[in-house]
């Protein structure tokens, strides 16, 4: 063990104390936007939620953040996604930098569905005659690999129609160009 004078020991302890104190001060300046800083007024940030190159609703969302903030948290960004797109779109899970002009740009991405689907047009027939009515469902999203429409999802029990007797071919998915359709044979109840 080396000999350390009392003076050297106190000098080293003083440097260590300053380092600990400086770390505490720096931690207080972390620019956390959700925490107010005494004596610093809040600032308004304009968040542009984008789908492709178009801003959602054509207008930014205004929020108020700590005046020293340099970013907006993911939680705040997610909480302010406009209601008309919130169910179908999401943002990247990260904090978003505030630009010098006080704006934040958030590119929204379509949420991934559990399984890929395709839309099938439903065409109703009574015998060979097309049937129409506002109470009928005319399209369904089905699993991408489906070859038959689930006829129970058509909700015919709520209409004046029921599935026609002896129609095994009802609901088979066919193609017409890039479109999918299914013929459903019905009869009056």
C-alpha cells in the first residue's frame, strides 16, 4: 500500500464529491418533456401525423411540452394519434425529436393484421335472377387462402332471405381479373 498524505486524500475526495454532484445536476437537465422545469415556460409543439406524404386531417396536432424539451416521448405521440386513424395505424416505438421550428413529424404505418386477407364481393341470386337489397352484405374480408365464404357471416337471418335449398355451390370464391367474388343462392323466407 502506498503512502498517501492527508492533503492528497482530501484532494481526491473533493474531486470525487464534485463528480457525484455534477452527475446529479446533469441528471436534472435530461430534457424530459413530461416534467416541468421551475422558471422555464412550456412550449407548443406541432405534431404532423403522416400517412405516406399526406398529413392526417391536413392539420398538425398541438401539444404543450417542457420548454427545455428536445423530444416528445413515444407515449405522448401514441396518445395523440388522431382518433379517426388510431385503430388502423401506429407509430414507431421511439421518442421523436423536436425540430428547430417546433414541429415533430410522425410517419404512421398500417397495423399488421393477424393474417393476410382478401375482399370478396358477394353476388346474390334467386334462381338465375340477381337479388338486391340494402339489408344484404355485399363484401366480406376473408383469409387470403380461403376458397369458400363462411355463409354464416352473411347475416341472412336478419333479412327476408335464406339460403336456397340444395345449393352446394353457394359461396365458392371465384376470380374475375384481380377481383374475387362468390355467388350465393337465396330464396325468400
